[in-house]
C-alpha cells in the first residue's frame, strides 16, 4: 500500500509527499472530478455522475489523511480518494490505454518454437486463456493446438476471447476457394503478406483461422511481424519510415454489393507517438496521386516495406493442419499463404481489438 508522509494544500491544489520522498501535485478540480463517493462515481457502472462543468473554477477543499485514503471536505459535501488510486496518477502523463504485455519483435531465427497453448487448457479455465492471449500480445500470434476440427469447437474457442465481429464476410465464416466473395482469399492463388481491412475505417483487430480439412499440396501459411519490419526501417531507412508514417494510403473493396473505402498510413502511431498499427495490403490499395516527388518517395518506401515482408528470413512459415487454430493480431502481423492445389476448407472470424484488450485487462494483463 503506498504511504503518504504529508499533505500540503494551497489555494490551487493539494501536494502529496510520499514516503519514498517523491511528491505529487493535484488541482482541486481534478480531485473533485475524480472523487470516489457514490454521488460522483456510480458504484456499479463506474461512470462519473458529477456534472463537471458546473464546478466553480476556484473550487477548494480541506484535506486530511484517513487510513488508506485522502478525505476531502468540499463546500457541498465530503469525498474520499484511495491512496492506491492517487499513486497510479502520481506523475502527470497523457492518456494510457495500453495493456501490460509488451510486444516482443521477432524474425525467423529469433522466434523459436511456435507460440501455442493446448485447446483444452484454454477452454478449461482462465489460466490457459491468459497464457494463450499473452502469447498473442507478446508475439502477435499463437496457435490453440488440438482444437477439434469442427466449426462449433472453433467458434467456441474464439468466443472465449470476445464477441465475433460482423463484416461483409459475415460473422463466423466457413469457406473454401469457391470465389463466393470478391477476394483473393477465396481462390487457390498465392497471397503475399498483408493485413486485412485496409478498406475499413476500423480494421478488424484480430483474426482466427482454422484449417478444417486439406486434401492437396502447397498452401503454407505465412506470418510476418510488422512491428519488426517497422523497427528495421526506422533503423536502416528512416526516410522510408517517415513516409509510411505520414502518407494516408487508401484501401478499397469493390464487390458483393459494396464499395468500401478508408485511408490511413501504413505505420499508424498513437497520441503518445508509439507505433499502434501496421496497415498494409497491396491487393486492396486504391488509386491515388501525390505530387511527383512525394509519389516517388512513397513508392520507394512501399517497395522497401514489401521486400522485407516477403523476406523468408523474417517469416514464420507453416502449413496449418486440422487442429491448429491460429489467432493473430491484424494490427501488428501480416499474414499470407502460398498457392496450393486441391481442396481446402477453413473457418474463422474477426474480433475487435478493443475486445481483445478488454479480455487481457480482465485476466490481469492490463
């Protein structure tokens, strides 16, 4: 439990001096806005009930230590703020919505054994699910080994993570190379590494694919760590990194009664400047024209990225067998598939990224 040595109020706010010698400064308005009394913070929904805009700009309070909390008397009442809560905000910082599992970039040599957790462990309890999702968060993908080769078992597995996202491909999908949709995935052709949904304003966060049956040859699956590609470009070709972080690249899907379009950089950063998403699909890139010098710079950066994505030294390659349900982060890794001959049946679904992150937090990884 964090300990406070002294409280030092003044007209503008409250200073907490912590037992370790550090100090924190909290404006009175912030303390009132974040009070933990039931009238301010609903005890069930955890939603703020306070009409913050009605607070006077010159609000002040009288503070005292009360066990594991700071109690503050306001002109209209009293509220408490737990020391544990104040300790989480002891230093000013921008919004942090990340999870506690840090990505570990990899290439073919450093990846080691294929990240995997047995299906039975995942389905049996939260510890197995936690181990599996931690691997996905850390490496960008992981297999649920020993998954029964049925749509029902696969759907039950993905619903352990979150609810299934509906897209133009439906919710849970079960398909073969029959061109039932206007997408190269519904053929036997080679699929070079890419991310899905570059034509969607909010691209699917994760995807599961499970090969239910395969009678043929070829069809090796490919996963590439897009964050590792970005690291290498930042280090070796910073001009290409800057271009891919700046130019909004349009994607589109035409067919099946829709014409979807969206645009974002190949390397999208969050408000703190951290790489948050890799968005790359040369199949779905829509036409656009920049001024000549900018267009040349874009093509040079695009080629540098795509060459790395197709470098076997950066790829995990494996022909998925029935029983190997693959879950991967579509905002981080690129996926692809070698051309094949024969009959191949796959099933799977998309998840929203916020639902994956939510599950990590609920499992204690947030």
